């Protein structure tokens, strides 16, 4: 991709904005060097990373803190000049701690569907040794901990012991000698790693000792009493030993860093990449951006806004840039300052950003093909230094780029040919567009040439578009209307910008004499296009309103459905509980359950998707399905007057309307494991698998299962308990003997599991 195109489309400005969202200096630097990719797979990978990171941040609310650059650390290691100091290791500790927190936040990335993000960050080996060692040796202030090594701990403990002894001896000395008035303050201090007293200069000859230094004012001397000399000498030795031991620890940590250098560098660069990725998401938040699909086919940008304008202003007029299947060139015409150049730049800049994996301000459904080269002719390109005019500069560039244009190219032409005779310039522009189309390139051009406007309407593979303006005020609307051309309205623009009216009247008379004034026709076309755009916007607004209403009703329906099912389940459980406690009879329980089913069917069958048939299809003795509950039964009686059928379902008979019934089909419902949600199909046998469960858990599960089976209207159940020692089978059989709704039970046949399964018949 040509650097000239990046400059003209102002891609560098987008990268500068992006870098401002980075948390770290290396992240900001990487933002300004973001590559534009030319491989579809890599671009799609970047898009997947963006979308997964967006979802991850939405769920975890992870905040990336500032972290230091490690480039200096790596350069120092390469130089081989010795061990790392505490500052360098502390910077490394900060980076590794953030990486570790990030890793923990993404520990379940495969389960959550963040695989692209997780693998991108943590597919490389982890520097576990350095992370553990540096966390053990450095505290949160970057200082070496006492327990970094046993020897360092012993040395520092002795230093602290010396400090305690010295403090006591100095205090006793001051009190004994009565010299508190000689001191500048009440505490001893340290000078050159020796404990000294801050003595007033006037009294320095009154005491026995050594003067080590003076304050800047010269009023205080740092005085070492003779009784501290031996202790201070020992302190000097300990300080030297402490430095030696600290150097050993630093060398040890440095050696570990060298060993795991590759893992550390990889993790660091991954953290920088995450900083860039989160900067992209922050950029998207500034203008409600999204990653656009890059795929073969014609370019379509819906509700696109120029990214830089969208960053500067809250309300930027969006536009649709649309190529049809057989269209290779788009010719944009219309009034000055109406948005033609912005349209061209919007397409070019959004393409560059998409190839760099950046979010762009477009609506869903937008897509662009992969253009491996984007060529741009835009603005006044004359050069006084090179002694070339605008037109000559355009020709020079076109000549240089021509041989590199192919089907994977986008060519942007802004007022090409405008710097020469209009007739010849228009003819040349048409020929250039023809040549580019022969090379299968995609073209977008802006023009004021009437001949090029007519060419756009009449030529196959070319589509005309016009920027719209308000018919009443002649102000630009910054919208594109397709399959029409627009007037240049140069005189209106000149009038708005204060050109004398006498000059404008003279221009209008010349225009009429020339006979080429088509402004009335183009004004009419513009007015019709504006009207159509307004109608389309109204339809879009209505569509959004209806969708919002539909979504709201869907949520409300789901809420009510769940509540209804919950209420029904609670009532059913209450009825079964009352029956088991002998508070109501079995017949009364069945009657109440049947009443609940009838009440539910009144509100559900009108929206049921199940199969129905007419009353004439129903005959006594036929097997039917009760659609509301998904159960099968047999028709025992038909009421012609009420158009109802009496259906027996597991010994319960109920009158059901014909539209609530459908043809039956035999299915067997299988309930495995410890699920509590066994729901019957049209068959009446449910199955429970309790193998491997403890006896108390299995019996509790069996009781819930049998209650549920009765609620579902099942006639029989099968219990898989396994063979084993037979203990679980005996517990199951003992429970079945005490359960009131059991009509009988027996072991299954050998082909069905033998003594590993018990078949139960319900009353």
C-alpha cells in the first residue's frame, strides 16, 4: 500500500487518536505503528479478537492499568553488562503481575467462547520461575525483602539490633552528660553509614569524638561519640555484607530472567497487544464503531460516517456507499461543499482502518472487499518546487500507478482532469475510468463535468450518485442519492459566500446565452431524491419502533410464560403433596390436575404450533395427542353438539375441543442421571438412571422422579439401579413397597437389563 494514500486519507490522524487511548507508552507507540494487513485470514482474526475482547470486557469489567516499558531491560540484557538492578526488576514485576491478573481473568476462555483471545495471549510458554522468584524477593515498593535469602535475613536482623542498641546508648549518654541543649534535634542520624549526633558547631570541642561532616548552613556538625566507633565499624562491615548479599540475589534473579527471556518477551508483547486492543475498543466507544466484514463481493457501507468527523462532532450526517453486483465505478456529482470529497475519503479511510483491525463508524450489514492497493488522486497536487501544475501532477501519478492497478485495487479520483480544458478533461476522465474498469479495479470519483455525469448514467458497470441539497435553502444535506446526477450550484454557493449580485446576474445571463443551463431539471431531480430519502428515513424509523416494540413484547411474553409454568408447577406439587398426605383422594387430585390442564389449554392452543385437525376427523377409539400437554390418549366419546371429544389419558377422562387435539405418535421419553425435569412424550414410560449414587441420594431422587411422573400422567417407569452388590436394588424395592401410587413392580427381562433394572407400574 502506498504511503501517499495513507497521507491523503489521513490515516495517521486516526492512529494518533488511537494512541491517546493506550494505557502505556509502548502501547501508544504500537498504536502509531499499526500495520495495514493484506491477508483476509489475518484481518478476520483481528476482527474476531476485537469482538471477543468486547464481550470479555462487558462480562468482566477488566481494567488494564499503566505498565512500564521493558525495551530498556531487554537492551541491557543484550549488552551483557551485568545483573539487573532493583528498578529494572521492579518494572518487570509490575508487568508480570498484570499479565498474571489478565491470565486469571481469562482462565475459562474456552468455555466462554473467547478462544481467539485466550490463545492469542497465552499460547506461548509462561515464565513461572521468574514470576514466583520475583514475587518472593521484591516487595510492593520494589525493595528486596529480608527473606530473599537466609544470609540477607540474618544480616538485616543484626543491623536492626545494632540500631536498637545505639539508640539506647545515645539516649543514656545524652541524659547522663546533660548535652540535650548541644544537639540540633533529639534523634541521632546516619552519615556515611555511621550513627552520628547532629551537634551544634559551638559545642563541638566540648565532647570526645569524630566530626564526619557539616550541614549546608554550617551550623550543624555530624559528630560520632567515641563509644559508638566500634559499633559503627561493625555496622560498616554489615552494610558491605548486605550489599554483597543483595548483589547475589539480583544476580540470581537476572539469571532466571535470562533463562526465561523468550517467555518474558512474548508475554510482554502480548500485554502491549492487549493495550492496543483495548485502545481500539475505547475508540469504538467514541463513535459507536464496529469491525466491518471484509469479504468478496461489492462494497456496501451502511450509515457510514467519516471517522475523523465522527470523532470531532456528536452529530455527523451518515451516508450509504453502495456498489451493486455488476457495478465497478461510482461517479459522485452535485454541489460544492456538499460532501463529495468526504464520501470518497470515507470509503478509503474506512477500508484502511478495516484492514488494520480498527472499528469504524458504520451500521450492521456493512462490508468491503479486500483491496490490496488503494490509489488516490485528490486535491490540488501542483508543486512549485517541481514546476508542475495540478493536472500535470495528476498525470504523473496516474502514469506511475497504472501498471500496478488490478482487480484488487481501489482507485479514488477527486476532480480528475479539472486542471485543464473542461471538454478534454472530461473526455480524459471517461477514458481513465474505462481503463480502470478494464483492469477490474473498483473506482469512486467525484466530478463537476456534465459529460462525466452523462457517462455515469449511460455506461454499463458505472453508477451515478448525487450529493443532495435542500430544495428551499440550497444548503447541502450531506446525503447520497443513487442513479441520478446533481447540479454543481456554483452560482448559489457564490451568492451564499457574498459575491456581488451584479456579477452573479451577469453569470446567469451568460449561462442562458450558452444554452447549457440544466439546473431546473437537476433541481427537480434533487427535490424528488430528497423526498424519497425522507420517506425512506420515515420507514426506517417506523421499522426500528416496531422492532423495539416486538422485542419488548417478546421479553414480556417470556416473563409471563415462565411465571405461569412456575405457578403451575407449584400448584401441581401442592396437589400431589396433599394426596400423598391423604388430605385429598386420588380421584380429587386427578380432577384438580385435569382442571389445571383445561385452564392452561384455553390460553395456549390458539398459539400452539402442534398439529390439529377438524371435529369431523375424530372417531371413538382413535388415539390422539392433547397438544397443550404433549400427551396421548384414546377418544372414548364424541359430543357432536359441543364439538368436543372425551379423551382418556392414563385413567383420567376429560372433554377437549377438537382444535386442541392432533394425531398421536408413539415416543418414549428417556430421563437419565439425576435430572428433575423428566417430561413425557406421547409414550407413557419414563426412565431414571441412579447408578453410582449413594442410597440416600438415590431414594430422594427416586421420590422426586415418581412425583414428577405422576404429574406428567405416566403409566409406568423404569428405574436403572445396576447390578453391583444388590444393595441399591434392595433400597429401591423397599421404598417402592411404601410408595402409595405404585400398582406393582418387577425386575426387567434379561434383554432389558435383568436385575439391573426395575419396571414399575403406576396406579
